[in-house]
C-alpha cells in the first residue's frame, strides 16, 4: 500500500546538472563566477565601449585622479588608465589561460605515463616531480627569463617573445600538482571493473587511457587547472611588477602597478586600480575553483 | 629518533641537491650567449688570448666535465666575482643573507601565530559564523598578491598616516633600546605582508588537519574521561594535528621565497632577494647564478629540518 502512495523517485540528474547543483550551493563561488564573467565581458567589449588609445600621450592631463574624461585617472604621461587596464587585462588573462593549458597538458601526460607504466618509470617520474616541487620557483623563473629573454625577443618580437617565454616557463614550473593528482587517480582507476571490462573487450592501452580512465580522472584536474590560472596571473604580474616581464608599451596589470609604485604619494589611484583588478580576478578565480571542488571532487565533500 | 633516521634523511637530501644543481646548470648551459661575449667583440683582445682564456676556464670541455667543475666550485664556496660590486660573490651573499633570514623567519612566526589559533578555533566550530568569516578572510588573504598588499600598506601607513618608514635602513643611527624600536618600526610592514599572506594559506591547512584528528576515537576517549573540552583540544588534538602542518610549512617555503623577493624589492630590504633583482637588471651573471643556488639550497635545508622535526613529533615515522 505504502509503495503505491509514495511519490515517484526523481529521475537522476545528468552529471553536469548534478555538478551545477552542487556548485550553486557555494554562494561565494557563484559570486566569483559572476564577477569573473563581468571582468571577461569588460575586457572583450571594453575597446568598443571605451575607444581611447592606450598610448595617447597628453601632458595636460598628467597623474589625474578619476574624472569623467578619464574614469580611472591617468598616468605620468597622461595616458588613459581605463583603456590601458582593459588592454592589459586581455594579456594577463591570456597568459593565465595559456600557462594553465601548458601546465595541465604536461601534468596530465607525466601523471598518465607514471600511473600506467608503474615500476621504475613511475619512480623516476615521481622523483623528477618531487624535485621540481622543491625548486624555488620565482628565482628560477627570473633566472630563465634573464638568460633567454634577448634570444626570444630577436626570434619572435618583443611582445610575442616575452609572451611565449612567460607562458612556457610559468606553465613548465607548475605542472607537478596536476601530475601527482592524475597519477593517483590512474593508480586507482586502472584497477576498477569498467576498465577491466574495456581491457577484456580488447581495447588498446591508448584507448583505455583516452576513452575510459582520463575522463574519470578529470574532476580534480579541472579544479587544479582553475587555481593554476590564478597562480599564473599572479606570477605574470609579479614578473612585470619586478620590471622583468612585459616591456612598458604592453600595459599588463602588473606592469602598470610597477610604473605606478613610485608615484604612490601623488597619484595613489594609479596603483589602486590595477592592483584591485589583479585581486578581483584572482579572488574570483579562486572562489570558482573552490566551488568546482565541491562540485567535481567527490572525495572532498564533507 | 635514531641516528640512523638522521643519516638516512641526510643521504636523501643529497640527490635533491644534486638534481637541483643539474637543473640550474642545464639552464645556464642552454642559455644563448657566450660568457666571453665582450671579449669576442672587443678588437683589443687577440683571438689567441681569447682561446687561451676559454681553455683556462674549461669552456671547450665536454658538458659533463664542465658540470662537475662548476659543481665543485659551487660546493667549495668559490662562486666567482661580482662584475658590479667588485667583491667576491660569497662575501656579498653572506652580507645580505641575515636580513633575508630575519624577515622570512619573523614572517613565519607571524604566520604560525595567526594561523594556528584561528584554524583550531574554526575547526572546533565547523560551519559557524566564525568559521565562515575566517575562511573568507583566508581566501582574500592568499588572493591578494604580496606586491599589492605591500603598496597598500605603504600607502596607508607611510604616505597617509606617516607612522612607519617605507625604506628599510641597515645602518640605523639609534643605539640600545631605540635601535630595537627603529628596527621594529621598519620591519613591521615587510614582515606583516609576508606573514599574513603565508598565514592565510596555513589557516586552511590547520583547519582541515584539526578536523581530521578531532573525530578520532582517542579524542572521544579523552572527552569521556571527563577532561575539559579546552584541555582536550590543546593537549590531545592540536599536538597531533600539527604534525602534517610542519611538512606543509616546509613545502610552502619555495613560495615564501618568491614572496620574500617581492617584499624585499618593495621595501628595499637589502637581502638576497633584492640582490637577485639588482644583479639581473645589471647583467651580473655570477651573482644571479649563486643567489639562485643559495635559494635552492635553502629550500633543501628547510625540507631536511622539517623531516627531522617530523620524525621527532611522530616517532612512528622514524622506525618505518
């Protein structure tokens, strides 16, 4: 009797819907996602809505606080800061995303090889991973940029050379957490029944990895990748802030901050806007990453 | 903890030092440009002198010989001569090292003093208002890059309020108690920038580590014996929860060094971080290489210390 009156069980949600439902519960992650979307929108649509040249020098409007003509104020050459920050944001976000792509692909490759091969290959790869984890990142980053900058500049031009170098180096020094995560996932997944079944059906090793194991190992990788974007943005701004990143005519957020730091007493807003932009971008990406962890990483639910 | 454990840890640190030296040397060896580039283009230097110099410094030897030569020189403390400062590199670094160690050490103490109480308190009341505020503040803390917090503090406390000096001065004129006061005033901002950043990421580790321990059976036993909650937390939970935190503090050290380089640069603290930046800007290769090597060696040293503390805190580790 009771079974006929009981409400029908809800149909199970698809994995994406289920993840979205869990993500939505993390209120700060949703706020982060909205802020991030607004930032990306501003960076994409900005130049059409605010068509002021980034290198429009105007000595009559030096170091001005925010006004209607220059909503974010001007720098020491009277250049409009709003349009410089819009332009710089494109580069900062592009660096973040590309460096994440580099670190994720290196990490997935190394982690997958170590997890599948086991034995001495695994031991050797994990030794290298631990070694890279104990490298002092920023000194090494600075060293590599110091030694290779001129060469790549000659090869790819000032903007392209620095971009490629920074992306490869930041990405190449941040793959270790992803590699460890992927390896750990592989070690447990490769023993699961569904992998066993695919193997029994005659799937090749490559097919096992790409079609069966990797898709199930991606959750934690996506979380780590999101946080890597934030870390790469910070790394790029740090380099630019130390005067060793992009050249002055490419106003990334860190570079603008570097130029502004000697005028703190006269034009504090010049430093506050790029700093706030970096902070907002990094904070919202970190919150989104935390929400994704709740949504995608089944181990972390408590 | 046995002597065998100590010895094993020491022996494990050697391959790491070896590996890092290989990475550094590879970067140097792959780098374009000839260390004798100036000599090659200088018309006053005849080619045979240049070749003799190359042979003397072993530049035409096979790579592995050059590596061993370089490693031996680094280990002997023969780090070359700074082109810019005109002194031996090891003396230059030894002059600068105390400031860096002092700032990093003080910042670590601040980080631990902030993170441990906040993390423990948050973990004993999970999902309470305090926990949520602490968690949000921690997120804000490690999303604020050190270079921005440094500038903000300078803007507030030096430019607007005028309370603190924003340039670090090693030759303070004061003596006695006044010296300590001045030293404190000029160290507050760099130490806080670094310590709060570090503390923000530690809070979350402490919280989750305490949460793991607090549900173990021996804690329930302690409670059921009638020991007060306060004593259970401080005597039984925190002691065991701190064991993984020690490792995490050591694993975070490479990141701390990154922060230290930035802070030293902002506040003009004359440590090895600002030395690294200055030498890069001045193309002073021997100093750049040596400072990178010192940073790497410091990371390994602190990992070793963490391992030893770990073995001391958790005797089970030593006998495994």
